[in-house]
C-alpha cells in the first residue's frame, strides 16, 4: 500500500502513514457485502449486491433473472451467493424496562 500524501510504501494494515503521519484508508469503515434483512425478495442477494455496488436493485434483479433464464448460471450463482454472503447482523434493541426494575 502507498501513502496518498507522500507516496511512500507503508504497511498494508497501517492506519497512519509512518513517514508523514497522515491517516490512510484503513480507518474508513470497510464496506461489506451482506444480505440485508429488510426489503429482500428471496434471500437478499440482489439487494446486497445493489447496495455494495451502489446501483439500482431493480437493475441487479433484472440482470440476475435474465442471466438465470438464458444461461442458468445466474440461478447457480444466486444459490452460491445465498450460502456464501453473510446475513446482515441483527440489530438488537436495548432491553426495555430493565433499568426500571433495578431502580425499584
Ligand atoms: Zn505519508
């Protein structure tokens, strides 16, 4: 990996450039390919891809469907993606009422 500011070679997992002290890419939250829980049609593979590549989910679904119908690869790829791509982490809501119980 290269520092964007001074152009020197730095460690791949570095957060700060060792030469100029500038923050580098690793500090930015990495985008992950996940299957979202909301808005999915089947397993959320197309929706996950659309969000990852920042394209319209309808375009992804149509492309995937056409590929599946014409070649059959799309269907296989969907099943593989279903297995391989992790589900979006479940957002756990904070327990309600527990604080009140301890106050009593
Ligand atoms: Zn630098």
